[in-house]
C-alpha cells in the first residue's frame, strides 16, 4: 500500500467505515435495508351475512382474532418468517372454535366435520395442503408438513391422516369437534331435509373460513387458509381453500392471497392466482386487480365471497361482495385494526 493511500484511509472517519461494514454484512440491497422493519399481517374470519350473528358471537370472534393476530405479530416483530406467522395465527383461529375451521368446522351431511387447509411460501413457491381430514385438530400445520416433508402438494382423507401419524401428529376423536349449538342446527337441518326429501344445497348465512397473509422483515410473502367448508356439504366435497391458486396463493413477485366464500366460484375462476397474475403481468395495483375479480367478475356470476391480499410492497387489499367479512390488519407499529362491515 502506498504512503498516499495510507494517508487517505486514515482520514476516513471510523464511524463511516463501521457503518459501511454493517451495511455490507446484512447482504441486502439498499432499498431492502430501508424497509427491513416494514412487516404486515392480515387475517380474515370469513365473508358472508353477519346479520345472523349475535353481538356476543361477534365479540367472541373479534376476541379470538385479536389473540391470533397478536401471536402472529410477535413472530414477525421478532424477525420470524412470514410462513411461521401465518401458521401460528391460523392455529389459534382453528383452536378457538369460533370459526368454520379446525375445532369450529361445519358438519357434513354425515354429521362429521371434514377439514381443509393450505399454506404457501412466496419466496420458494413451495406449498402444501390437506383436504377432507376428520381427525386433525390443526389442518394448517399438517398442510405445512405436506409441503416440507413430502414431494407432494395435496394429500386428502385417510392418506393425509396416515401421513400425519407418521409425522407424530396425534389424531383426535371426532368428538373433539362437537359443539352443542352446531349439532342442534345440524339435527334440525337433517330433519327438514328428510321431510322434504330435498338434496339441494342452500346458501348459508356466514362463511367462517379463516385465512392469513403476511410480509416479513426480509420481504417474503406467505399465505394460508383453513376451513370446514360449507354447512351441510356432501361428504368428500372440497372447496377452494386447499387448492393452490384458487383459495390460497403467494408469490414474492406479485402478491399473497387468502380467499373466503362459496368455493366453487373461486375454483372455476382460479381467483387467488388470477389476482396475483394481474398484478405481475398487467402491472395494476393489488386493489385494482382484486376489485376487478371480486367486485365485478364474481358478482356477474353471482359468486359470493372475498379476499385478503398483500403485495410485495406491503400494500393491503380486503375486498368482499357480501354484507360483511371479519378482517384485521397489523403492521410494524403493533396496532391491530379489526372490521366487519364495508367501511
């Protein structure tokens, strides 16, 4: 090293050198560093007709969602992955029994809940899902095991439960899902159907599917959805929630989506992937893409439901064409906002 270069380096403030070294050690582009702490988590508790729920039921759902979102926020605030935040939040919603997911799953016509769930990593596009499982307390966690421990994306029914046992997941009794109020409604519905000999499906007042999308401090997106499906569904019916691209989708290059509503419409329109494709290829905002799909195309088809979404910049979309959708947002400031009606 020449004497001149030595003198130049000596004149550089030590603090500046230390700052440069710290920036380099993070290994992130400058724009990533400036946004490293801007994380977001969005959750939903189903779209539908909330006029059928009592104030007490609304309060119980709101409390359960708040608790779940607090847990997800802690994961992100601690530098955790969006995938972990999604799973953590949904597990609490499943356990609460307040939603059509996990312990609160609707009964099929056979009187036994059949549960579906999916989770997707926007960084790698890896995904896992389970459908029509009857003895899994937390389908979202089994979906993640499918993603991480198998070469597959979707496992269903008895095969999914056999895989769960192989991974040390305890199978629960169907009585785990028993709820006196829902069982009474099931019996009344069954008696009415037998009396009229009707096998048609009728609209249900509330869809209690749960879902979460998250953006972590590293800029990675993830999405997850968990459901018991529609009330009085045929055994073996699978909706959009566990179908990657229909009810659940995440891609760091565009957005993360979790859907809720009458799944058949979301399957036919591949709603989640369609919204993200519009963001990526048409270069429209997430809000515009979701509006065009949920508020226009689905409405024209008489499809009911909604979505929550996040893009890679942390922009949030929460669109629904029903009279309500419980949804909540928490950002890096820690303030949780939960709404139900159009506001």
